[in-house]
């Protein structure tokens, strides 16, 4: 259970039921009032080596931005929702590029306004829309602090149309298992080989727990997707990912294997990741490989086309071997 070192809060949060609830919950935690959750001067001045310690803080504010962004993968829209950032410290996290602004966990207490916009957009649409509500955070993790995911599912279940989806790296799914979700929620579990989880995805659930959570969620009637993400081409990557896919085939329930879908995403890295990881996690493995990576925009890297093509062919072969009847939504 996450226990924050300090609470940074906007004074307006007490005007919302969730804001009052969180302030009461953490009444014994040191608190610092801030003007804007997007601009915390104290955080901006911290050095790279303080990255992990900074994530021990919790920021609570009111979300001002509610713009939906079109998406063309497993949802129709990416939706700003009840949190941003995370308490975990995955070494490749795209939020780290602005680590002193948004990599730490920020909670937004005006959830009624956010969910109301989703519901109204869904009801006005000519077709059923799917809303990605977890693109900037992990809602299973957040739920352990706010109960927001339970609240969201309970308040969304009776909408006439529309679906919600989100990814997660955590196994604390028990609170949402008994809910009457009406088939309106798609949960996508992110997985990686055990070795990569242990060495790169600090503070997340182990692979065993993630697989067990998938089986429990499916038993509870949720639609399930699996993200093999991000694919990281470490020295022994073929062995690791072959073993991962075989393990999924062995340990997933028959109900899951019947209709689970997959997404496969290759890692994108950056110069800022490198500098922060070198100082914050000096004993960790290096994810930047100058032989296999090339530039992708300012200060960003991804795998060269030859390496990526080889990896995609290999992963498709393994998926055909172990999951021949399951759809791969995309490989990027």
C-alpha cells in the first residue's frame, strides 16, 4: 500500500467530496499547499538522482484539461481522467521525459465532471465509442488510494452505449471483481518477461500476479487484452520473449485464451531517460543500445528498422505457435 511522504495540494480540492475524503485519509501526512499541480517549483529544482524519492510524494489537484484526443488503436478517444503519473518507476516510462512535472502521481478530484463528459459523448454518438481512460496513469494502482475505478465502473454501467478501457501493470484487481460492469469495460494487462520486470519495471506487480489477475478478471466477465509491452531487445531477448509467450499459453485460463486479444509495442527511449536512469538507478541495466537504436525526433530513440523487423517476425512466429486463433490488434 502506497504511503505518501508528503501531500502537495491545491486549495480548491476541498470543494469536492473526493478532495475532502483524501485530506481526511491522509490527515497525519505533511501537507504543502500549491497553486498549480502543473507547476510545482520545488519539484522542478530536484536533481535526477532524487527521482525515486520524489515519487514518494502525492499531488492532489483539479483537472483543468478535458480535451479528448482521437485514437485509432483499441479505443476511439484518449481521455484525460482521474490521475496522471504513477508511484512505480519503469525505466522507459514516456512520462519521465517531463519527470519533474508529471512522472509522480497526481490525483484529480473533479471526477464527476470527467465521467459526465464521457457519458454524454457516448450517448450522442451514432456508433458505440470506446474511451481510453488510463493512458497517463495506472487505474488499478490509483484505485488502491481513491477507489475511483470502482466508482467509475459503478457509475458507467447503466449508460446506453459506450465502453471504457485501460491498461495496467498491477494485480490488485479484487475490488472490481464483484461489480456489475455490464460488459462495458475492457482491461488490458501489460506483460513482459520476468527478468525485464525485475530489472526495469520497478515497483510494479510480478508476472505471476499479473497472469493470475487476468484469469480472475476474465472469470468476472471483463473483456481482456494483453499488451506485450514494451518489447525491449536486450541481449537474450529471443529466449525471454519466447518463454513469456509460452508461459502465457500455459498459465492463462481456457476462458481467457478463447478470445483474448494482443497488442505488441516496441520500446521508445530518450536522452532524458538515459540521464535520469544513470543518476537515479546507477546499478540498473542500460536500456540504450547505440548499435540497435537510431534517432526518432529530438532526443528520442527507437530500434533500427532491421532489428525491429527481425523482432516482429520472431514475435509473430511465436504468437502463431502458441496463440494461433487470437488477434494481434497491432505491432508498433
